[in-house]
C-alpha cells in the first residue's frame, strides 16, 4: 500500500477515535449524557373526587414548576417530563398508580400531591422499588418512616399542631381551647400535636369534637362549644367544611377566636366561600404570602398569571417539591439512588418555603408561617422558628 494512503488512513482513524471519545465524555458528570435526555418524574393527586380542588391546585403547580425548569434549560441539559395520575383520593387507586410508576412508566422519582391516606398507601411500593418519593404536603408522621426513599416536605402534623398551640397561648392568649376537627389522619395528627404541646405549656384544652367529610350541620356541636366557656376554637379542617363552620360561628354570634391550619389555606376554596366571616381567622401553615424572598414573589406572580387566581399552600408545597427534586438531580445525578442521596443532603434551600434540611427520618425542618385573614386575604401574622417547636419528633 502506498505510504501516503497509509498515513491518510491513520489520520482518519485517529480523528474518528477522538470524536468518539469526545461524545462519550460529554455527559454531565453523573453518568448521563446531556444530549436529548428526558428525566421522567411521576406525580399523583386527587384531581377528581371529593377534594378535586386541592388535586387541581397541586397539578397546576407541578405543571408550572416543570415548565419553568425546562424553560430555564432543564437540569444539566436534560428536560423534565411529568407523568401524571389522578388518585381520586382513593387508597386503592394510589396503590395501582404506584405499581404503574415503578414498573411501567420509566420514572426516576415521584412527587405525591395527595393527602395522607393515599400517600401512606403508595409509599411502601416506592420504598420496595427503591424509588425516591417526596410527599409535598401530607402531614402524617408515618409517611417518611416508611423507609429511606420516602421524604416528607410538608409540615409534619405534629409540628403544625404544636405551633398552633404556641399561637393559641402566646399570641391569642387563650385560657380555654375547644377543638373541632375532621376525623381522619389529618385531623388526628394535628390534634395530637396540639394537645401534646398544650400539656407542655400549661394550656387548657377540652376533649376534641370530630366531624366527617361532607358534614354540613354544625349547629349542635357549636352550641356545645359555646356553652363550654372556650375562648379559642382549634379547627383542623378542610376548606369545604371549614368555610361552613366559620359562617355558622358568625351566624350564631359566637364570641370565640377561630384558629385553623393549612387545610383552610386557600383563596378560591375557603376565603371566597367564607367571605367576610373569615376575617380575623388565624391559621398555621407553611406558605407566607408576604415573604420578602424574590422566589416567593415570582411564584405568586407566575401562578396567578397562568391560572387566574392566587396560589394556596397546596400549590406552594407541590411547587417546592419539584424544585427540591431538581436540585437533588443537579447536585447528585439522575438515578434513583443518586436522587435519594441528593434530597437527603439538601440544606438551607430557599424555595417558596425555607427548607433547613431533612432529618434522619427524612422529615423537612422549616419555619411555620402564621397568617391572619384581613379584608378577605391571608396576611402575615407571625412566624415560628424555635427549633424546639419546628423540629419534627423522631421517636
């Protein structure tokens, strides 16, 4: 063979090898090439059924977060793809969804935009599959205790209840607290946190009164509370029943200060229904609408422009869950194991809420916002940052 041809073939070979090496080395450092990769994130929420308004709020926030992340270039060059399911607030549906997400859909992580019941039902399936799941706002303390792939971003019900007790005693100057709570995981966990803290700080609390989804007649129980001498009413409730309770308190002329929780944190579902009767209500939540942080202002503006109304706590917490996932992927990689490591390592992360970090059983530590309804709008009333209150219990 001619010597010139040999040299030419050698140069072509070396050039080809160099191109191949460049292509192989162009990944993001976590084993994933940035070229046209898609990161699938699973999501489920009660988008139909008795709490469809919350499910819609969660889904809207999930879509907004994914769109914004992708518009900003994605994560290390990769775009997010949302794989969405409606659990209808049904535990059996949640189990079926979890099975699909872990076996058929090719997702690498999941956000639950649902309540405690469906989230608790689905969590063991994600744990067994070693797939990270972030519960956006469900309060039950058993959720993160499922295993090391399950994280709770929303306030633990124990923490939220304890914070409410502090507000009752130190801000509302309660002497005698009545309780009217929904009879489910949400209500029982918040009541537990409230009564435990009340016992520690010397706050008098009456035996709880319970109601159920769909209840509409509250006159008898409110008459009982009126005659009990209570000056503050702690009411872990959702918007539908909570708005009726508030209106009935006003209609009956009760001289009592209502104290709610994140379940009432909604403009469209609660404030617009309760109307002026909601003025003066105080709630504990993890969404401070008056925060000076730019990320909070930007979120409220973007959500309102996209959906035509103010976001609520459900939307804020769901939005945060996707940004926590994005940060974990950016820092650690795209495999489920790496994402789990990334979530666990997050510290001092400013999203819509300030996330101090996750503890040893994967519960988020963050401040509790206190809001009061003024002129039909939730406004800043205070913030609880005391570590003895906001640190979730680990036992």
